[in-house]
C-alpha cells in the first residue's frame, strides 16, 4: 500500500507542476489571436503542450495565412506520442476500446511516471493518475489563462507577442543535456532564423525540423563509443 501511495504522490506532483503551464498557454493563445473558447477547444482536443505552444507561436507570427504551417509544426512535434503509444500499449493492456481511451492521455509526463515504476499495476496507476490529472488541470488552467489574456488586451503592450517562443524555449531547454541534442537544436535555430525574413511564417519551422531530423539521423555530434580491448 505504501508503494501505491508513493505512485499517487509522484503522479500528483507532476500533475500540479505541469498543469501550471496551461495558464501560459491560455494567455498566449489569446494573444496570438484565438478566442477564449478556441484556446480551450485546442487544449481539449490536441492536449500535448509542446505541439500547442508550437501552433500558437506560428499562428501568432503569420495569422490565418500561416495556419497550414502551424498545423504541420504541431503535428511534427506530436509524432513522438506515437512512439509513446507503442511503448505504453503492453502496459495499459485491455481491449481496443480501452487502449483507444488511453491514447488521449499518452503524453510525456504520463509515460515517464508509468515506466519509472517496476510493478505493472503501479505502472498503470501512474499512467492513469498522471494522464487524467494533467488533462483536467491543463484544461482548467488554459481557461484561466485565456480569460486573463483576454482582459489584458493588446499583447504587444505586455510583451506577449514574443512570449510563445520564450515559453517553448523554456520547455525545450531542460532537454539539451547532450552534445548531439545541442547540435540539433542549434542547427535548427540557425536555419529558422536565417529563413524567417524571406519566406512565409511557419515555413522556417518546417524546414528547420527537416534539418533537425537530418542532423539527428546521422548522429554526427554524439560522443564516440568507448573502445574495448580485444578479449575483454
């Protein structure tokens, strides 16, 4: 029973910390030009923080003209959830409907809490408590942030027109711990910054994503594997 309480404590801690980002997203979505209800629907249906921040960042830069690029950028970031789903499928178990209902809650945090447990039952508890908890908390805080952003008015007067990029960078920064990850991020950033003055908003992000995939695929900047002596 103590192990189960520990899983609940860990999951709820993640829920509280992650849900707080919803306030930023709600305010930034309204600053980008979405209505309060549009921001809330986006959190209800998309529900993947990185993709949502990418969407509003591109949309804020180009408006309706950049909508296809915003959707494509969000979709590229959301592809990682497919890998999470493959990892979580045997843990969730059950039939097709059960797994389908779990798909919407398969995010970074619910996957991380689940796979950190050693017991299959505790993994399922960690997954469902984290996933459902963040879903509820994220949507509540999105509404709060959207209402606050709507009251603030012109986003440029508060510096919110550049806040989407800053918030997304805050989500990305903790992941840049290895040389390869830093190289991928730097290459993508240089390409995006270079192309921004010349092509439609949103397209630099897509081109930068292709560059990131190329650099990551060939693994050019990873540390070489240590050599082992023959016979050891």
